[in-house]
C-alpha cells in the first residue's frame, strides 16, 4: 500500500511539472497569426496607417472644461482633483415628487428647473452655491441624501497613434489558450458606459444591440469622442475577419451607452442613469472606464442597484500615479483595475492603493477608433475593458455563477505580481484569462472581501500539490 502511494506521489510530481510547463506564459509579444483551433486562425492584417489627430483636441476641450465658470474644482491634494457643476445639486427622495412639490422646491432655491431619473433629481439654482443647496435639501423631509452634481472623466492617456502590427496585450493575459475554452456566448450581454461607440465601425458589425444616449434621451449612442469606441474594441472587436484588431469576445453582444459628451466629461447623474438602464436591459457585465476622486451617493446608489441584480461591474482606478481612492473603482461592489506595461510592471501613470483589485495591460493598447480607424492609447481606461472581457467570458462559460463569484475567480486566478499576496500596486495580480475560465468551468468559488488575503496566494500548483500529497501521507 505504501509503495502504491509513493508511486502515486511520483506520478503527481510529473503531472505538476507537465502542467507547469504547459502554463508558462508565451515568450514573445508579437502576434501575426494565433491558432485557436485546428480550423480557426486569427488573422491580424495591418490597417491603413492614418494618424489620429483629434485626441489632443479632446484633451484641450477637457482643459477648457476645467477652466469653465460652470465648473468647481476640488483639490484633494497638490495633484488630485475632482469636479462638480456650479449651482447644482443631486438629491434623492424616498418617493417621486408631484409636479406641485417639484415646482415649490425649485422656487425655494431660486431654481431654473430640474431633471430626474427615478427618485433622484438634479436642481439648478440661479444664484445658490452647491453647498448651500446641499444644506437646504438635507434638511427637507423625504430626502435620503443630497450632494454636489459631480463630474466623471475618462481615464485615458493618449499617444501619437499609428496602428501597430501586433497586440502584445493578448498573449500576456493568456488569451489564445482561453479561446479554446470559450469564445463567448450570445446570451451574455456586456454594456459599455462611455462616450458611446462608433456604430458603423466594421469591427462591430452585428455585435451591437440597441443602445441608449443618456445625454439626449435617444437610442443613438454614436461616439463623438473616440474613448468609448477604443474601450469597446478591446472587449468585442470582430475576430477572424481578416482586418483590424482582435477583441476578447467572439459572440457576446455589446450594449452601447453614451453617458459622456464629446468634451470627455459626464456627470454622476448621467453615469448612474446609464448603469440602471444597462441593468434593466439585460447587461450581465458593465464597463466603467471613468472616475472621480470624490465619492458620490448618486453613483453608488446605481451601483448597488446593479449589484443586487447580479451585474458584474469593472472600473478604472485612474492615471495620476496617486493612492487617492477613485470612484467608482473604490466601491466594494466594483472591481478596480490598474495598468501594467509589456514587462508586467506597473505603468508609470497608473494609480495604486486600496482601490486596486487586479491589473491588466494598459500601455500602448491598439484598438478601434472613430472614423473607422484604429488608435493606440494608454491608460487604466484601456486596462479596464480587459477585465470586463474576462468577466464576460466567465459568465459565458458558466452562466450560473453569481456576480460575487465571478469577482472572486478574477482575483484568485490572477498571476501574483509585486510582493506576495495582495498589494497596493498590483492588487491580486495580472489577470490570467485561461486560468480564470478553467476555474469557472470547474465551478471554483472562493469568497472574500476586497482586503482579505486570497486563498489563491498558495497558487494553483500549490493547491494541486496539496491535493495529491494529502492522499500520499494519509
């Protein structure tokens, strides 16, 4: 009996060594053609190398926005800033207001009218400051909370952009092996709440559902900025179409939601409205490549609503090389994502701290852009959709998993970087798509809070060794 166990243990070591070799990351980063099955080959053909010149214009527009007399800037420290609309307040009541109640309250604050979604109202005054408005509404009956009308900005750092001939970001997260496990599922919808998506881009033909423009109230979610189109391409650009770039999911429909304007800013009210709309229209995963350093009850209220509806939400942590908590990434219902480069090192701009759950590629990421072109951008905004794509594939391979289970799998399947265990620079580590899908397929579930050291720190192979050796030394 003892000899059988020794033989079994030796065989276990061989199996462990073999699996370890098979799971080694690729040595190179350039992809020309990557086989996914014997019959399917991904072709990446160089697109026209037209330079995108409008990115700096978007940045200039954002700077002008900060200088606007309509915007108030909060200085959290010498570098980190948040913004809100001057003379405006966001208020949540415990019921919808009647026309008479709304008119009376608006008149009380010398208002210029109000807009609302569900029980949340935005009041604009002719001359009351936001803080005076907050103080007034906080004292009113039936008010659950009142806060300034915050703005959220995309977390993007642009470069001079020519379409590259390869995507280093895919092999570094073990994407090719993952496609052998799952290419996605048409019944699992993913929403991107951003500047919209270029609806006629050939990379999205047949992949977009009916969308929503929060700003206009219409179904036209077309992108007039470029940020949302780039984010969406990382998740869902067509694969095997012999042009452009390859996204992470083959079959999952994308719900395009425009909550950010051409100037690159969106309010907490608009983003919150987009989250609720996406949830009510079947999104199982939501990408939020936006952020602000001030927490917002309006935003958190929508996030909690989506979370109770079993939605997985992923957000970018920010690009100011700071540990200042960013929202929505810092909310416990959300996975916060920071960026690494091709050497698996933290990107120089990437935020760090308690907001970071995992990291993903975020430097010089090629993807779709407006005018049916392609661009190479950097930022945690680009890292974020890699994790969104992973969450979408996890839900595709095992739709029975709850959102908290999906979040746990993403963390525990990650490749530990930096100091052992979770740390403030890399979170639980760099996402590993194939390992995550293997765990999802096997129904692996491990629960924890954001700050609890994961069981995964023992490592997949450590767990495998323990399983074999527990039998060997019984």
